[in-house]
C-alpha cells in the first residue's frame, strides 16, 4: 500500500471515529432527555396516587431510571478519557470538592497528601468523585473517610480508606461484595481504572472484612512530584 493510500485510509478512520463519537453523544443526550421526562411523569403520578403498592412500583421504576442516567454519565466520562494530554494535578486541590461533598453527606473526611502532585489525565479528579459516590451508597455503614499518600518501592501510593460504623460479623456477611457489579460498582471501578491507566497509575481494591473499602492508587516514578 502506498503512503498516499495509507494517509487516505487514516483520514477515513478518523472521520469514521468522529461520526461514531457524534452518534454516541447524540444518543446519550436524547436518552437522558427522555429519562428526565419519564421521571417527571412518574413523580406526578406518585403525588396523585394513594395506592401504596403502586407507589412502591413507581419508586422502583424511578430508581431504575436514575441508575440508567448514572450509567450514561459514566459512558460519557469513558468516551472523554485520553482526549486531552495529561497534566499535573495538585492532590490537595483535586480532593477539595470531594471533601465538601463527603461532609455534606455526613461522612467525615480527612486528607493528608501534603502538596504532592500527580501527572494524569485531565479527568483525574473524577476518579475520587466516583469513589466517593460508591462510599455514599454504602449508606450509614460509613462514618469517616481518610485519603493519604506515602512512598512505596520507588512509587507513590494514594490510599483511600473508609472507616465504617461498627457492623457485626453477621451483618457483614449480608453485605454484598462491592466488586461484583450488582450495584454498578464494577463499571465505576472500570472507568476509574481507565482514567488512571492513561499515565500508568494502577487501582487496587484492598478491602479488609469489617473495616470498609480500601483502595490503593499506585503512581509510578516520574508521574508524581512533591512541590
């Protein structure tokens, strides 16, 4: 194949990619709008219904619509990964919105990252927002959250650790595994891993039964610095 033919094929692939991306964006937008209308109608019906059985079914339907919308947002985030060049992020500043959101949800949050910076995709802060959403979905099981960083074999480890309210061993056995994806956590962790992988950062879940979720983000040498 000649160089001219290769360039032509490359242009066609780029154009096809743009068309697919445009279609996906348009489809997500239209689905999200339809969901908004559907959930609005459901709320109106619930306000005027006195049937408790029907109310319960309508609530489950509304929750399903909210979950679909959440997964559409995850798909949008996934599509945006790697579009822009990696940049340096101050960990403390990237975590500020997360701290505010956690405290608003009744989860005490402590951060001990100093002025460390990480080179990562521009969506880097979104990783912590997604992890927090998972934490909040634990309900009253989580009372506090700590985020810290430390050196580890030439790399830097960012530790995300939940401190749950006291839960008995019997209750823990009834709590589903967050990694099984039953509550959408599997997709959330996949999106987080993809964002981090752009600059070689790994995400590992290192839970301890009875002590809440614990995640370790391992930043390779050359991708972090202390200012």
